[in-house]
């Protein structure tokens, strides 16, 4: 069964550094998402992406964050200048239709640790 | 903003027993989904129920939706140790509204 893959599984970065988290969504999916889960807390929506542009974003997704689909397969989340509070699990998801009309398929996440 | 809130926060049962988890939300929704998350893994979609549906089954899972009470329940029958995980509800209120996950219920099924 096709799956969403994320790399790296764990990223350790110094505060203030830029980090890029990578995702390969399911190939025929059209909608892509990033979520964040701080340890022990709920999953929080960051951004959704469709047709090469952001369709929705949350208050968390400020100017420090950006997303890109640089080619036909990868979907990336960039954090320009990381802060300690950016430490969390970051999940990528994709779906073949928007929002909750269809299940979202999640990757296993990237654990981001900011030192 | 709308928000799914599950209860209980944690549930511990014996293998073979049924587990019931509840989710409440605040605003009108288009549909509601339940997800499972094993420790250290991503979320796995379990079931989607639309606002015009009242009950849905999938294997050992039974989901109900009461839009008048803005609540949903997830029942897992004949639980197994492998069902040990966190369970989240997520609500969708349509375009322009974030897809919102609740804080989850941690289910422990003891052998």
C-alpha cells in the first residue's frame, strides 16, 4: 500500500539555524499538509497546500515557516530561524481530496530537537 | 474555534473487553474522523463519519455521531493488546476552517 515517507526521522539543530523537513506524499494525491505535535500534546495543523500554493494556514505558521513542492514528488517544510519551542514531531500528510472529505494519510514524522 | 475534545484522557482495560471513547466539539461540522497513533508513529485513519450519518462500522470499530449534542463516540469491541495506542478525533467544518484534532485518549489494553 502506498505510504507517505518523511526524512529525516530525527533532526537535531542549533537554535537559530534553518531546517528543512522533507516529505514524499502518496503519488496520486493532490492535497498536502503539515502538522506539529509537541510531546504529549495534541496534533496541531500548520498548513495545507494544493495546486502549488498554500490553501490554508494556522496562526502557528508564521513568517519563519515556508513550504514548497520543488518537484513532482517532494513536499518540504522550512523553518528559517529555529527556536527552542519549535521542538516537536512534525507530520506530513496527503489526501486525494481536500480537508476532511477524505482520509489523510500520515507519515511517521520527523522529530525535531532544537538545542 | 471548533475543537474536538476526547474523553477519557486515558483508559485501561483488559483484553477482550470493549473500549469506548468520546469526542465533543463546539461548532457545526461537515464530518468527523477518528485516527489512531501508536507510540512514536504517525496517525492512521480509522473511520470517517459524515454529518448526515449517525452510525458507522468498520470491523471491530463502531462510531456514532450525534450532531445535536456535538459529540461522537468510538467503540472498539473485543479489544486486543495491539489496540493499545492513542485515539484522536478530528473535525472538519469545511473550507477556511482548520482540520482540528482533539487531545486524544490513551488506550492501554492489558493482556
